């Protein structure tokens, strides 16, 4: 258990009444020993394209004027073997039947995060998991997620999942990269096409992965792993 993995988690359209049909949870993973190198490289890309060091890379900021920057950022991800990504897509939140399964939306939210992360966690490694802090309820989410993940891996002494911590995304380039990839998957899942720049980035990801982004990858896929979740009569499909 000498290798420590950093995982940077974020989400898109996760609220139950946000008028968005699809929801995406995502996680970017990286060997801890490589995090400084990657964050410096992302900072270098900002400098190359004359962006402020304090510019926060976000999917919502993708525009024609910044398209080449975002393309190079996405290509940087695909060209580095020490980076991987997994997305868990819920295509239609409106069909959720929380009452039927005696759960709240938050209960279900934690289940989805569990399914997102479980394929990334090995008992042979150590993990530091980072979530973007968004609201006053974030601390409760953090504690619950650590409890669920640790118990599922019989990690009662917290030797595998060493820490789960909140961070501000504007401080960490890798978290901003995670936001960009999640945003692209979410944009496609919601059937949007109004932005030529965003369309171009989604197409770049399709070209680099060979995926339509409409179907699951193999569970063993480590570079760009995608799962489209659909409920069935038993409660979960594709889990």
C-alpha cells in the first residue's frame, strides 16, 4: 500500500428541483506523486494563453475565445497516463421514486457517489479524496460519504481512505480539470448543442475516447470510464 491516489470529485445538476433532466457525478484520479507536476502544467497552459493565474477553469466559461485553451487542456488529460476519469450519469432525475424505496434524495445521492467511487478504490492503495465545497451542507455530505466508503471497504481504521476533504476548486488545477470533463459529459447528457465551442469540446472527447457518450464503458476502463445509470424494478441497474 505504498501508492497514494488523489481523487477530485464534483457534480453537475445534482439538485432535485433545478429544472435539469440529467445529473452527472465525476471523479478525476491522479497519483499523488504527480499532482504538483500536473497542477504546474495546467498553470503553464493558462500562462501560454494569456489567462490570469487566478482564472478559474470551469465548463461554464468555455467560449470561442478560449476554445483553443480548453482543447489543449482536454488533450493534456488524454496524453498523460497518470490521469484517469470516471463519470456516473443519471439521464433522467424525474423518474426517481424515492418514496418507493424509502429514501430521501440525499440518501440516493450518497448511493450514487458510492457507485461512482467504488470501482476506483483498491484495498492495495491509499486514497485522498477531495470534494469541491459548495454550500453550508457540504460538511454533512463529507462525513456521510467517508462513512459509507470506508465501511464498504471494511476500512474501519481509515487505512485505505486516509482522508476525505473539502477544497475550493479555484485553488487546484486538477479540480478545475475535473469540472471541465464533468461539464462536457453533462452537456451531452442533457442534449444541449447551443454553444459551438462546447460542441467542439464534446466532439474532441468523443474522438479521443472513441465513445458516443451514450453507453457504458467496460468496468475495467481506467482512462475515461463512463456508466449510464438506469433504475430497474430491483432499484439499481448498471450498479
